[in-house]
C-alpha cells in the first residue's frame, strides 16, 4: 500500500486508538496499533510505520514505551481492516 492509502485509513479514527488487522505480502497477518511518535512525519514520508503488535498493545497503552513498537514498510502491507 502507498503511504497515502495507509494515512487515509488510519489518521481519521484509528491512529493510536484502535487495533487493526494488518495483512502483509510476505508474512503472516498480525494485529497491531499504529502509533504517532516524534518521527511520525519523517517515517510516513518514507512509507514506514511504527506499529505496536499483539501482546505489546496493552503494556504500550499504559507505559507508552517505544521499545514495544516495531517499524514496518508500508509497501509490504496489502490490507488493513478493523477488528
């Protein structure tokens, strides 16, 4: 997906608010939460996205620890859907 497609999907209502199912071209689907950090605009311009995955979502909501997030390339994302 392009960064514009991902941005249109997540920014109005899902950014750092709700978990999404994220499907990839070359890896298994996962549940994740797109988060906004100080480097969000820079990463977005490169179609890179900081995502907190699976079991790390609840700890991230309480601690906001960036070590719980991973960066994914938007080109590998094929579909986003609300859980």
